[in-house]
């Protein structure tokens, strides 16, 4: 009989500890970083259904951006160079809305519709990213991009602790 009571007590304690641990996990999940949409005012460079960026804690995930004018969404004229500069202007607007700038960018992914533009891409890229350490980067050639764009960039930024 005493052994049965001891066994029941051990099972009860184990269940209580398990329940408390589960509550702690749920509690920490509930108090963890929340997603916050970063949407600059009057900013709509694409008709696509997306958030320009999502901030989670100190990390900002920026959507893929093409060279659309932020007022009307139309792709800027002039080809690769003007599109690239418009993309960078747009992304800097989004970064600024999250109280960040290009120095906070840690990763860039570039989708280029023609690798013949790769050298021009690097030249323009270096005009914006000048200081070491440079962000990590992947550059991928693609068959085509939305709306006939020549380039699409996506970035991840982490707010610096100053």
C-alpha cells in the first residue's frame, strides 16, 4: 500500500512538473518577438499583395523589390541601371521606416534577368555598400521577373546596438 501511494505521488509530481514546463514554454512563446509590418506612408512600388518588410525583434525581413515608382507602382524606364537605383531608393525608404539604414543590412539576394549585367550590378552595388563588412550576398540569374523587371533584390537587416 505504501508503495502504491509513493508511486501515485511520483506520478503526480511528474505531471505537475510537466505541466509547469509546458506553461513556461507557452508563456515564453507569448512574450517572444512579435511580427510588425513596416509600411512607409504613401509607399506602393508594386501592385503585388505583400508587406514591404516585417520586423521581428531587431531583424527586418524586406520583400523582394523591383524598380517600381513608390507613388504609382510603375516600373521606372531606362533599363537595368535606373531600376537598380530605384530599388535601392525604395529599400532605403523601408529601412528608414524601421529606424535602420544600409549599414544594418546583413544579407542581400539578387535576381538578375541577364548575367551580362553582372559587372554593372557590382559597380552600382559598391556605390551603396562601401564599408566592410559587406553584407552576405547571393546573385542568381533568372529567366524572367515580374512585370518585365531586369532585377529584383531582397534583404535582411539587423538593427545595430549602438
